[in-house]
């Protein structure tokens, strides 16, 4: 039985269809980024695309129709081994991966990695083999990039977040999820403002700058406040993250298309807080040293006490008040009556002129005197909170410390901070007590001097 013979218009139409299919196949092969070639069962080259021509220099016209690679694309000494290994794919299931040293048209040699697989014929038996190959160093670069991505998004010791063009996390590693106090899946697609309470503007500004094609900023430090969570830290938490940004663009487009930004960060909060604390202690020590030298030049002890506060106030508080007891007491007994002696900065508050201060019974200054220690106070956000305590408007935080000298309480010093500062902490209380010991000595000296000169020492 013979196959039908096509003639006339139908045969012409089929010939045209075959030509179109061949042209389409050639266009597809030439448009691929990988180098492709194919061999029939006898080892003759049947296909050769533009990427193969770019790597080896041989055009399709020069390659197609040659039997084997020996003498042109491979050395004669290597031709048999290369041909056998390529055609062996016809008898192997799946793909084979080999590495060969092939020859370029100009006589050079290039190491390529080849993936080969059998091409089945109409009856299902192998009719040839096709090969995809690329230069080994290109393949290694790709594999290194993939391996780097896998390593970064594993449990790396730093956070990595891929942010899309809408400034929403598209991918994050486990470290980043822990740092943001959420799960990896829960993090994805959420606005950054839902994760951060403060610092989100700085972060989004850096991301937008990089996305817009600007030069990625040098690694810098971002102070952020995490929103309260339901985990081990249910309150807002301030962190310092040393952050770097890398713009991601598609290498396959004719023009770079931004795919997002890779944000890499490392938590350096402990280091920065330690550095800040060290710098604060050095500055405070320097101020106390300067205050001691200045006080030594004062003839009036009360002037020396106010001067000591002036030096201590720098970088510590906005205002300071000195209230004294009419008579020093070893253990103050109620009701306690305090007299305004000084206020600093000079002129910012009325000094009082030796008049009693009408403090309410629960006033922090009175509590500090009764306890012979320090008392901290924080605003309850009511409108008259500061005014009710005889403090300047805008006061948000207070720290009152008893003035003790020679086993007696001589008064109290109160430091005040506004909304632009943080609240007083334990280290601030220790510093205030150090200042108070110096101020108390000067006030005690002023009282002793008043007794010696016969003045009324019940008031400063």
C-alpha cells in the first residue's frame, strides 16, 4: 500500500503550511536565550540557532548538514567521545547533563554545559537528539545567584524582605518575620504602616528612591517603632536596624523593568543604645566637672546651687526647680511646707522670692521629701495636669529628688521635661541624685552662713 500522492491546490496548500511551520520553528529557535542544536539518528546537525552561533561563531548555514562536531566544533581527538555522549541520550530516559570543551570558529575553546534529550519519531522510537548548551561560567553565575537567593531566604542571621512596586512585602525570610513580630505568610502584602508605628516614612522614602532608579543609598541606620503585638512584646518597641537596599530589575527586558527592592537589615539596637548611654555618661560627667569648677568661684552658696543646676540641665531637662524646707529635718514630718528658692533657666519661671509653694498633697515634690528619695511622674494627658502641679505648660514628665545634706533633708529639686523628650528612667534618677547631693551641700552651706551672720535662716 502506497501513500497518497498530493497534487493540485491541496498539495500546494500543504506545502505552504509546511513552509510556515518551518519558519515559525526557526523564529522560535532563534529567539531563545539558550543555545540549541539538534542531531538526527546518524549524528547529522539538523538545527542550529542564533545563540549557538553567538557562542561558537559558526552560522546555521555552516553547521546544519555536518555529521558530528569533529574537525570544526570539536577537536578530532575529542570528536568520538563527544558524539557518543550526545547520541547516548537517545537510549536514556529524561535528560543528560554533560560538559564539553568545544571549538569556536576563530580557533578558541569554550567550556559548555550541555543538556541533551531524545527526540521521538512518529512511531515513538528515538529519531534524534536535541541539545541545549551554555557557557559554563554563565551557568555557574546563574546557579550562584539562585543559591544566594536560597541562602538569603533561608534562616539567615539578618532580615531580607523583597518589597514590590506598591511598597508591600512580597517575600521575606524567617529572620525578618521575627524582627517584625509576625509570620512570613502574614507579612506578605501588608502595608508597612501596619507593621511599624514610627520610622515608616523614612523607610518608604528610601524604597521609593531606589525604585525610581536612583542610586541605592549607602547602608544606614533606621530607628523604627514596631506596633504593639500579641506576642512576647505586647507594647511598642523601638529598634535600630542597619539597612541596605538593592534595586531589582528584570535582565530579560530590553529596558530595565523594576521588579521591586531587596531590603536587607540587621538589628543593631543593643550596640547603639550602649553607645548612646556611654556618650551620655561622658557628657554628664563633663558637665558635673565643669559645674564643680564654676561653683568653686561663687561666693554666694545659693548662687552656686543655681549654677550647678544650669550646668546639669543641658541635655537633661527643660526646667529645674529648687524648693527648700523652712527648717532642715532628719525625717520630714507632715504636713510638709516648701518654699521656692530658685528656678532655672533663669527668668523662665518665677523664682518665688521665698514664698511658700501651694502644692497639693499628692505632689511629687512633697512625696520625694517624705520618702527622702526620688519620685517620677508622667502626664495623664489631661489638659490641666501641669498647671495643677504648678509646673509650666507643656510639661509631660517630672523627676523630683530630695536634697539631703549631713543626714537632713533641706529641700527638693524637680526636673521637668516637655513632650519633645522621653520620660525619665532609672539612669536619669541616679544622675539627678548626684546633682541633688551637690545642690544640697550648697543650700546647707547657705543656711550655715545665715546662722553665722545672724540672718534669718528659715528662708534661703
